[in-house]
C-alpha cells in the first residue's frame, strides 16, 4: 500500500528532525498535500492530473531544501542493537 511513498516517509523523518512529534507533524503535512491533490482533481480543475499527482513529492522536496544542514541524524542510526552491550 505504500505506492511509492517511501521517499515521502524518509522526507518526513528528516523534516521532523528525527523526533516523533516533528515526524508526526511532517506526516500530517504530507498527508494533507496528498488529500489536497485528490480534492483538486475531484473539483475538476483545468490542471493536468500529472502535476497534481506530483504535488506531494514537490512539497517534500521543498521541505527538505528548507531544512538543508539543519537536521542531524541519530548517532546510533545503522548500528545493530545488542541488549547485552547497552549502557546500564
């Protein structure tokens, strides 16, 4: 059911600065743009549907460009988790 939305999911993580609340708000923003493009199509606007389908991706790219260099990835990203090696 992802239908190519993996890029938007990664963009939501970066735009939300890897924080659950920020990522949730970013997902709501990108979901709203998805709903907006469907609503505009349903209203019968004189815009080619390809541009409307492109709208969520364009918003994701604009969001990432606005956060260039401001998002710091977690230090443990990509490291395997071993319970016996965690700090106590």
